[in-house]
């Protein structure tokens, strides 16, 4: 399995998720569908294609490595927001969890109401997923790693950015992560999506 093949699989799954969930009215709950339609999921396939930029050279310069982590981090964050958006009804009913991550902070006319998933910071999303044990520990560790590496782009102080080997390994891990996430979401029984079948194959190979 090569880096370029990993990226091609990610593109296939991201494009399928973006196409289906950007037009989910009539399938997802109305509030969830509205959120997903405004989440710019159409950007994620393009961001996934940008991962091809980091295939060469073998060793990436620091600036390129920082941009590479930002690229992967943006796709991962979008995927987590998609997951929350699909399950927006359960998410809104879990007031205890929202309070635990201080996600009920709106003011004015919306005071006391939870922020929608699209407004919650990456760290808050990670905390919520950890609290509810939505993903296994290994996935949460992976999410934390990408988040930490990506954050190097926000502050020019001493931050660990790893190296090209670690980054490309993280892309390989994300290939499996997005495949498993895709297969966990609900779809119509007669779906017949080739990209979802591909995701299922990736997930099966991991098992």
C-alpha cells in the first residue's frame, strides 16, 4: 500500500460522504440536514486531493510539514463535524455532556442553547467523543495527535511537528478512520454506493 493509494482511497470516501450528506434532506432529521447542507462538505474532497502534494520529497521541510498537518487536520475536523451533524438529535439531547465540555455558552436570544456542531472547537469535539466513548481509545489518540500537530500553524512557538514519516503514517491511519466512520453512519437500505462498498473493504481489511 503506497501513500498515493491511501490518498486515493480517502478521496473516494470523502467525495461520497460529501455528495450524500450535502443533500440529505428527506433522510437525515430536518435540523441535521440543514446543518450538513451549510457545512461546506463540498470542500472535503478537494482538501483530500491536496494530500497528494505531500507525497514527495521523502523529507519535508518544516514549512511544508506544518501545512501538511494543517491539511490533514482540516479534513479530520470536518469529518468529526459531519459525524456530530448526522447525530445532531442525540447530540442536542445530551445536555449533561454538553455542559461537561462547556458547549452551552450562547448569549443573547440563544442563551442556554447548545452551540451547533459547526461552532464547537476541535478540542471540544475531541472531549465530547472521549466522554461518550463514541470512538475507541486508539482513534482518540490519533485524533489528539493530528490536532496537536495541526495546531503548530496557529502559534509560532515551540511545538512538536514530527516528521514526514509520521505524517504519512497518520494519513494511512486516517484512511482507515474515515472508512470506519463512513460505515457507521445510517443510509437508505437501497444505497448501492460504490464508495461505501470501498469503505467497507478498507474496514474489513483492518479487522
